[in-house]
């Protein structure tokens, strides 16, 4: 018996004349993900990609696990392929479906006949396979309205495809189909979740991180690099920009009123991110901000931060509370790393009484007390860029 994987589109299925572009992108993202898991053949028909292992070593179960993290996929189904002969399917279904049906209470059959030359109609196939399932699994019952398991048979040109398990895919759009954006990645719980959400909408997500040694440690940086590596599971390859931010923070501390430290710092971070966006072709900045979470994320403070950027700032977590954000972080596997207790540069020199409702004109006045441009240029020049590749473990030298 040959087993293959059917990948059903998510939102792509709704696209019009440009659908093929999205399909091509999804297929090449899938290929990249499965490359390390063996040789696979690909075929596309009717909003489905058929993935067939081409040698003994190509592991279908591992491939399914990897596919669960590929955006653009609506559902994943493993299926057995039999010759187009109903007797062969009936004779083999007990063995193939035993894992799924042995302990199930109810089932139904769904038959689809893409090959119209097949001698049985869909209702006839359903009837015959239903009887065969009842024979093979005496404890199961039929429920056509809300069955525990739906057994599907698709009769196609190349064979009869039998499946019973439909795994929900990651949804969203293929990474890369929406362009690329730069995520301001801190070591916290929020920003990796924000990156995940925007990758899900089809963006390539690269990361920018600001460090302030010796106030922030190498351990803190290593943690953020680890987060980057973990994010590649969903985002694919990630470019990581690491910006030396110490002198800027010291200049803020020495020259600006304390109550505006955080908002000025955030504005300067955004200015630097904006510079790299323009230089390297990113269409937006992403942050992990959520309205009212802390003083720098009030409506007014966010307004002041926004004014420092020329490009759109995407804040996918803006309307979420911490519990919802934490759930995402756990789901995507970044939570445990995020809670490691290393300081972020945001906590360096953080004011005791920050302005929670800053006015932009006051912030601009406070910021103009010092000419930050030369330090911004120096930080940009000192920025290092590393590439984190999907599926490759990083050797951390620091
Ligand atoms: P997170 O949990 O992601 O750290 P947070 O709730 O701690 O977010 P802040 O520290 O106020 O919030 O930071 C708000 C946002 O600013 C972060 O989500 C992130 O996008 C960005 N940010 C903060 N610190 C850094 C940093 N050191 N480097 C890059 N971006 C940062
Ligand atoms: Mg933080």
C-alpha cells in the first residue's frame, strides 16, 4: 500500500485570477520544509497538493508534523492509495483504518468521484464502504450528522484515495506572499507571538533587537537568538539585526527628563528600525505592543511612538490580553525561552514615574535636548546581521 499526504488550501482557495501565484509560493514553502525529511513528489489538483514519498526513508508522519506549521494550509490528510477497484478498497480498509476507528463510536463515509468513468456513483460507494466498515468494526455506529470520524474516499485518475483523519492546518497565507516586515523582537513573551501572527498573514518576518551592554548581558542576547531560532519553525528563515543601543540609552538618561525616558527610547528604536526597513525593503515594522499593558503602550504613548516611523507599524496583539498572548506563545513554543529571567534594555534606566499620557509636542521638545542623529548613525553602523535558517541548530558562540 502506498501512503501519501493531501494538503488542502486554506484562504488561498478563495483567491481569483492570482491564485496560482499563492499556490506556487505555498508549494515551494512546503518543499523547503520537507527537504530534510526525504524525497517527495508533488502534484496539484483542485485546491489540493498531493505529496508522495518517493523512497523508503521519506517519513510521512514526520512530514505531517512539519506541515502543521506551514501557513497557507487549511487541512492535512494522510491517505492510502489503492487501485480503482471497490473490492480492493473494502478488503484493505479494516487494516488501514484500525488506528482511527477501533475506539471510535460513530463514523460516516464521504465519497467523491473525480473520475467519472468509475462504475459506481458516490452514494453507491458510500453504501458499500459503510457496510465494509461496519463489518470490520462491530462496535461502531453510523452518524451522518456529527460523526466522530469521517472516512473519505476520493476516486481520482491515479487511484482510489482512502483517508480518515483530517488534521487542521496552520491556516493563514503562505509566508512571503504578503511581502516582508521587520519585527522588533525583545526577550519577552509578546513580540515572538506578534511575529507569528504576522507570518501567518503571509509576511516574511525578520527581526531587529537592541542591546545595551554592559547593562544587558550576553545571556540576554543568547536568549533572544534562541527565540529567533524557535520562530523559524513557523516563519522560515529569519534575518536577525542586532543593534548596539548603549550610547543612545546613556544619552537619553543624561539629557532628557526621566518621565519621558521610555517613550523617547521607543521612538529611537523605531527610527532605527525604519532606517533598516527602507534600506532593505521591509514594508512595515511589527511590535508586540498591547493597548494599556504598560505605560509605554497607552493610547497617547503609542501615538508618540508612531510619529517616529514613516512606515506602518503593525501591532497584531493590540487588542489581546496577556492570557491570550501567553496562550499563543505556548502554542508556538517560545514561552519557556521568553520567561528566562534575563534583563531587556527596556528595563535599563526605566523611570519610576513614566508619563502615561504624553503629548507629542512635549516628547519632541524633550527629545530635542540632544542631537541623537550621530549616535543613531553609529548604532546603525555597528549593527550585526545573522541569518537563522529553518531546521538548523545554531551554535551560540557568545
Ligand atoms: P515583550 O513581552 O515582547 O518584551 P513587553 O510587553 O515587555 O513586550 P515592552 O518592553 O514595553 O513590552 O516592549 C514593547 C515592544 O517593543 C515589544 O513587544 C517589542 O516589539 C519592542 N521591544 C522592546 N524591547 C526591545 C528590544 N530590546 N529590542 C527590540 N524590540 C524591543
Ligand atoms: Mg518586554
